[in-house]
């Protein structure tokens, strides 16, 4: 049996939760490592390294559509989305390792 592919839409922030970065990936663990290693210019510049939100999809088009929807929303909408599942803005990356 083939394991279905999983795609992640995620939001990262920095210390003080000043910057919100939304992304999509097929391998969240690898992508987070890339962010932590500074391979993304934006996240390196703004020290964005705390995973505060993630949701999964089995269809890449749905994941990309959701990423676009989140990115198109206001900062307040992103904050509300995060608070629904992570009210204390805990770093969720520890749950992946």
C-alpha cells in the first residue's frame, strides 16, 4: 500500500511574534530545519523560527490554495487562526522531532 503524500501549510513567527511567515511544503521537518539554518533569506533576516500553526492536506493544489488564502488575509485574521489552535503561541516544532 502506498502512503499518501502529505502537504503542510504553516505559519512561523519570531521572538515577540512581530513577523508572521506563511509557507507550504511537502516535508515540514526538512523545511523547518532549512528555516532554522537560515537558508530562507526572509526568515533569516527577521529571525523567524518558531512554528505556531500548521495544517495538512493530501492534495498539493488544496495546500497551495490554502496558503494563498492565508497570505491574502489580514494580520488579524492570521492571529485569530493561530489563537484558535495555539492560544499561547507555543512553538509546535518540538512536536515534530
